C-alpha cells in the first residue's frame, strides 16, 4: 500500500475541516437559522408580549442573528478555494497522488474524486460570484439562478461525505488495511 505525503495529508484534513464547516453552516442556514422560520417566531413571540413588529423588521432581526454564522461560511468558502488551488499546485508538481488504478473499482473511485474536485471548483466559484456579484452589478435573477445551482451542488457534496466515510471504512476492512492510519501518519 502507498504512503501519503505530509502535504497531501495536511491538505486532506484541512479540506475536511473546510467541507464540514461549509456543510455545517449550510445546514444551519436551512434549519435552525432560517430567516423565514425565525422571523415568524420573532413576530409570534413579540406578539405574545403585546409588541407588534412589521415582517421586514422581523426579517432584519432574524438575518442579523444568523450573520455571524454566515461570516464563517464565507471564511470556510475562501479556505476551500485556497485549498483547491493548493491541490492544483500539488497535481501540477507531482501528479494526482494516486497510483494508476489496476481494477475497475479503483478507476471509478478516482473518477469520482475528479468529479468531486470539479463540483468543489464550481461551488467555490459560484460562492464567490454570490458573495461579490452584487458589487459588480449582476442581476438579481442571475444571482438567484447561481444560488440555486450552488445549493443543489451543496446537497451533492453532502451526499459525498457519508459515501466517502463508508468507502474508507469498507476499504480499511477489505483490501486496504491501514488506509486510515496512513492518511493520519503517512
């Protein structure tokens, strides 16, 4: 079995942190920190105290509550983008870091990783466009379409994570004993 370079291992674990941070903030945005749900809750709870609040005011409060979390999403997005550049540099210097697959299964696994890199590149690029697009005068309708694609791809990445973990566990117990420890210690 092959060993993994220190730079590839460091990249892998930083990449895992970035992905988990992005997915975590994405899921928070879609669930507990949804401005729609929270603005309705704010309106309802204030109403119980006899305070009337306009919907746009409740939305502003709900958005303000989740703003710090969203700042972390942007930080993790930049982290992902920089890690993708780092990975590209590693590839240009020494190849992909994968030995030539001898069987169909491993060829498909490697193809899956290339597909994942493509999805992550589009995610990073579309995230930057969403964050900075308004500054460049991009139309709201175009940004809405980009946001839809960005979120769709986020669900694809979310599906990849358990598949990756499951694949590693299966490989560890089948024909790649020590795979996990090699990704930790080399």
